[in-house]
C-alpha cells in the first residue's frame, strides 16, 4: 500500500501558475509577498514572468489609474493600498520618486533563466530595493550591486543587451495574448485573474476550493451596535452583487447589531461631480471589458448567484426606480425585486409598465407609489444622497461606510466591511482623526 501511495504522489501532475509582474507596481509587490504561500498550500509551481507594465498599458491604450483617474478615485486607491499592506503585514517604505522607469530592471529579470531560483531571488531583491530600501533601480550601478548581492556575477548592461530586451518583449506579448491589461495578473488553467483582491480565485483554481477573501477579526462575544451606510445604484452590476450579500453579512458578524442605512444615489450624477466618465465601461480596453465580464461571473459563482446576465438595455435608467425605492422607505423586498428584474430577468426597470408590474408583485399600490415618487421631497432626497456620497469621498458603487469611517469601495471588499463591523481598527481611521 505504501508503494502505491508513493507512486501516486510521484506521478501526480503539479498545478501551475503564471505570475505576471513589474517591480514598479505596488500591488504586484504585495502579490509577490503572498503568492508563494498560496502555491505551497496548493502544491503548485509558480512561473515568475516579468513583464513591462507600461507596454501593457500602451497595447491596451490605457494608463495607470493613478494617472487618468479623478481625485476621488486616486484617494480611494491610495487608501485601499494602505489598508492592504497593513492587513497583509507587508513592509513598505514607498520611494518619493515613484513611479520609476523599470525598463532596465525588468529586462535584467527577463534575462534570468525561466523558473530558476535566481529569478525568484532577483525578483524579491528588486522589489525590496525599490519598495523598502528606496534604491534607484534605473541606475545600472545599483542593478549591478543587486545582482552581486544575490550571487549573480554578470555584467548587467551586457546581459540586458544580449537577451534581456528580447525576452522581456516576449513575456509581455505572452501576457497580452492571455488577456492581461495590468499587473499583478495570474494565469491558471488558461484563466486570467487580476489583482491582489482576486487571489482567492487563483487559489480556488489551483484546487483550494474553500478559499475566500481573508477575514482578520472574529465577532465580539457581547452584543454591540454598529451603523453601516451603503451607497448603491440599481444600474450597477457590482451594486447588484453587493445587494445579494447583505443578509449574509449580517449573519457572519452576529451578535453585532447592525443598523443599515441604504442610500440610493444617481451614480451618473456622482461621476459628473467628481469628474469621471458617466459610463466608465465605454472607456475600457477590449481586454479589460472581457476580463470584467469574466470577473462578474466568477463572483456570481462564488456567491451562488444563478441566472446573471448583462441587461440588453444597459446603461439602465434608474432615477425613477430609485425614487420609488425612497418612496417605499427603502423597502428591502422592493429593492431585491428591482435588482433581480434588471440583472437576472433582463427587464427594463426604467419602463413605467415594468415598474408597475414589480410594484404590484411586491404588494404596493403602483399609482400611489408613482405619485409619491414624483414628490419634491423624494427628488430632493435622491439628490441629497448623491451629494452626501460625493462629500464622503465615494468614487463608485457599491460603497460602504462603517460608523462614518473611511469609504470601502466595492462588493469584493465585503470581508473588510465584515471585519470593521466586528471591531477591526482601520489603519486609516487614526489618519482621518488626526486631520480633524
């Protein structure tokens, strides 16, 4: 029996993971600190594949979010990163000169043997040099010292010229062919995953079927009361996904007593006020659009949502249905019915007759509700909700706020919301309080 078991393990096919990265990307740096643990847990082999991030942007006719985003989104992205390094306990001392030109460093990495220990050592050395030690990775002299530190005695400029340039180009083209538009990106079984926040999907694809976004805090042992504000728009697929998880969120944080303030907002009006395209998807590259479609389906599978489909009449007209929501005092059953009609049943929730049918099924007097929805106080409330979101720093939906703390953007960060509800101390809270 022992002989059979040993034979089985020797012949078992090892799972494989391709990790596309550029040392100039802060999120790729965080991923480089986490990916080996995941691979070890799943008995998987990592193909460390250096690429040039700027070349990915150029091929996709895009730019870094920190270049072409509105100020509100830039602030949120910085906050997300600050929170991420704290949650994962990743050491960091960001360089003042960021972003540096990483071309030479990435060519040097590409010149190392694929899957070699040397490439892994050089990768970690370059990430640490840039993100912790503030070294100038654009300097040939600095790169030469780094290679000697890890025991690689080569002429940096010579090896870059002989092989690094061509190999980096090949790696980047490979990433583009597999749908990459940014880093960190991960390829498993022909499926692309992007971003640190999606590492649980990478782990699941490698065989870790129970993987989920990390939780750091258990619910308190004694009941406590917490306020949760949810900014949402019926016209957002991500808001739809988030809306399906509110009940589960309440369950996992018990015995915390959560008072929910659901705030319908007009996201198009929000975008106009903060200076971003009203329909952001129209400005995405084909590769990013393809990925986001896949990501929506991945999250639906993760949450057990069946029948999701993108509405044929997108972008949806949601002002009237959201006024109806306000007129109903944010009735949860009506909200669920409206989201389902739009994102499962492909119904035009901007159409009065469709809305009349939904109201009737939920048990409302449609005529009375339509009259109420046209009242000035309801119109003013929807406008006030949107203005409040702008003032709070919301850059998209869904967004969450626990006890008036920092904005948590995205249904993919409900694990963080759950931790906050359970008493986890947001590292940004102290920063926010110090500015008051």
